[in-house]
């Protein structure tokens, strides 16, 4: 495990003895650049096997819409469909 003294104060550490699982929980603000840097730093330092994040439904829908727009080049109906 990574020493908590090397991680941002927004990190809580949990350990499950039965499964020997180490969990680093990073408290964030969705609109904070500091939070984004904290998360990047923890992932870089810890090198976890799994990363999970919590999103409220509206942020999740927003994220999917932006992803779809980037995949289709901003064209409604998809990149492969012909426009009339």
C-alpha cells in the first residue's frame, strides 16, 4: 500500500483483511481542478487494478451525450448516416 502521508488529504484508506483489498477513496468536487489533480495523482501513485467513480444521473447522461457527440463529429444521427 501507498503511505497516506504521500497522498492528498482528500484520500481515505480502507483495508479488508479477509480479501486483503486496499481501497483508496478520493473525495472530490465535480467542478474542481484540484480534485481532478488529486484523482490523477492517486491513480498514478497507487496504480490500482480497478477505478470506480460515482456520478449523479444528470452528470452521467451529460457525459454520454458529450461522448456520442465526439464519436459522431457533432452530427446528429451518427457519422455513417447520409444527411438529406
